C-alpha cells in the first residue's frame, strides 16, 4: 500500500509541476524585454531533459527518483539532491526541536487541566485558544522584539553550523522553534485534555481506583498511557504540518532551511528543485504515518492483534 501511495504522489507531483504556466528555460535566459536565442533555449532544454515528450519525461522522472537523481537546478545547474541534502537537515532539526517543545509542554498542560479542572482548566483553554489563533509570523516578530531587540538575550535570526559554533547554533534555534511550536503545543494540549477526560470516565479506571491503588499510579498506568493513542495521531500529523509552517518561520528569522529554498525556487520557476523538494516532503509524510502506526502498537496491544 505504501508503494502504491508513493507512486500516486510522484505522479501527482510530476503532473502539477508541468501545469504551471510559462517556460522556465525561456524565463531564465530572457533578460528584461529581450527574448532568449531559440537555439540556446533548445540546447538548454535538451541538457535538462525538457525537450522530450511527456511520457519520456515521466519515465526519466521515475527512474531518476528511484536512483536518487532528482535532476539539476535550472537556475544554478547544481544537482537538486545535493541542494536538498544541504538544506533538509536544518529544517528537520528545527521541526524536531519545535515538536519536542510542543510535547514537553502540551501533554503535561492538557493532562493537568483535565485532572484539576476549575480555574486551571479555564486558564489552559484560554491559553490554547490564543496559541491556535496567533500566526507564526506575528509571534516570531514579537519574540524578536522582546528577546532580541529589548532584552538582548537571544539573536534575532540567522544560522550557524554546529561545527562552527555549537552554542550559537543552539541559540539561533530557540526563537524560531518557539514560534513554530506555540500553535502545535495548543493542539496537543487540547487533544490530551479531551483524551484524559474520556479515559478517566471509563469503568476500568473507576475499578482500579476502587481497589485502593494510589491515584498517581492509576493515572500513570491506566489513564495517561491509554490517552496517548489519539495524541500520537495529532503529533504525527502535526509534525508533517510543521514542515509546511517552517516557510514563515524561516522567513521571519532568516533561517536558510528547505522551505526557504522552496520559496526561492518557486519564484524562479526552477521546476527541478520545486519538484525535488515536494517529493521529499511527501515521502516524509508517508514515513511519518508508518511511524505513527508502529507507535500505536507499542501504546495499545489491541492494535498489534
């Protein structure tokens, strides 16, 4: 099933890219109002494999993906795979960092709100509503204003490799990760609260309490673990959503990740790079869904059966 899904995704990506109006080679070679030389355009189209029929291009596209050859950038001539390999770890690091923050804050907050109720539950509801409603670019701008320009605690943006300066590398991740994680934290907290409340009302939880088990033990072994199954779904889907949200975060904090490369390539009509990035993101989505299914089995033995 996974192989069929990958095939369908690749077919859709190939078709969608070809439906974009305009010839990327002519746009690249044209200067102002001057059109490019037809011979030069044809030579570059042949070099990039764009002069063949659509079935031929499609076959070359599929075989290239299978062998790891995603083509060459129309604008720079560099291999697409190398450009993605350089940018992808940066974006994944940012998304993983944001996901860890969201899980570390969202799950305890949602569980606490469900158990305590009253004012704590109301306050958590207000905070999560604010987190969902606040856009990434607004929060990112506020974080820069407060923590960079006013307090001077953290840098406003940029990038430094781990090899060059580990401390600065970590500092430059903090603000974009927080901006990226706020909405995701709110979603996880809401789902955790709902799941915990539903689980606490089950008969087997009341039975465990009636047998005299400590409330903390009942909550940890019977309530929280069984509540994490729907939360896992949200985390898996949210991780994929964060890959798309990094476009805004990377722009606000001048972070040179994969999303920034995607925006630049779309502006330049660099079909090969856009196509390669979309393929990688789609494959990551499929991989995340497989991982979520595996985690299901670890959390709930009934799924394995």
